C-alpha cells in the first residue's frame, strides 16, 4: 500500500532551495521545522546529496568477512518517525544511527557491497533494497508501508529526489513554505529538478488544487496544494 506522500519544501520567491544563497539572510527562522513537526509524518525522505550533509563517518572498510542476503534489515522498528535516505550505490558512511532522534533507514540497490552493509549494521543503520541496480520509488514506498507501517511520508528534497517522485506520479500533496527572500542565480537548486537525461520527462500531474494558504510571521506564506496524477499512474501504485 502506498503512503500519502507530502512534498514539504522551503524556497525563495524564485523557487530556489539553498538558504545560504538567499538574501536577505536569516529571514525565515525555524518555520520549516515547525511545519515539519505539525505535519506529523511517520517518516521523512531525502536524497543522497541532502543525506550526505548529515553524515559524520569515515569510509567503511573495503571488504567484509560476511555475506548478507539482499533483504530488509532493521536496527529498530519502534520509532515514532524514521529518516529515510535514498543511497542507490551505498556512498554514504554515516557515523551515526539517527538524525534528530529519528532512526536512519537507507534505501539501496542490490549492487551495494557486503562491506557497505557490514558498515551500516555496525553503526545501527537500517536498510532496505528497492531495485537491482536502480531504485524503484513505488517499491520503496510499498516496503516502508509494509515493513514499518508508514502511512504518511514527508518528501523533503533535494530537488532531484523530489523531481523523481513527481515524475513517477507518487506525490499527493505539496506544502510549500514560500519565504520573502530571493536567490536570482542561474542553475541554483530548485524545489523540483532533473538531470539533463530526464529533462524531457514530464510529470503526470493533471491538476493542482490550492487547499489552504497561511500567512506566517516575517512575511512567510505556507501554501498547501493537492496534486492529482493521471489515472494510469495512480492505478499502478
């Protein structure tokens, strides 16, 4: 069963998402964190590049004495929420088992080495497999629901991960924290993004309905949209 997927992002008025580039600086405070907490997801999900920003570890050993079945492994199943990170080829050495108290669950392909799996296990980092050499995002959601009971997932970037879920027809809702700042630079990270190879792939979005808008402190506006995808995409979830 597919969880309800809410894309939650904060951006400048020109749709950019890297706060260090925004002007004026420090204009948004902790609004994003408060909206995140209010939405109360069972899990939140980020891509590899964003996940790398949270990593503290040194590279794992290049080899392992054990071999591991390519099946889900969980250090914990009792958490209120989980931090899910897409890491197709197992590039992140964590040096931690949680982010902000939420246990990390890494989504891998089956090409990841036993040495990397040993490193994850040694640090108490849970993992699942969602494809042989590349990730199946619909399968990822199904496994999270089946194994951890995830019913409400917050998709929180970066733009590459958000764009992939959008193009797969898997995003049900967008909560956009629109901040009174500008970026103004070409090529800066955006809310939804793609690689050059994916540039011609269009998201199967048929309608976006504004469900609410909320003016917050400091000129921030929270926009909530319901997203409808093509029936063929919805039927395949």
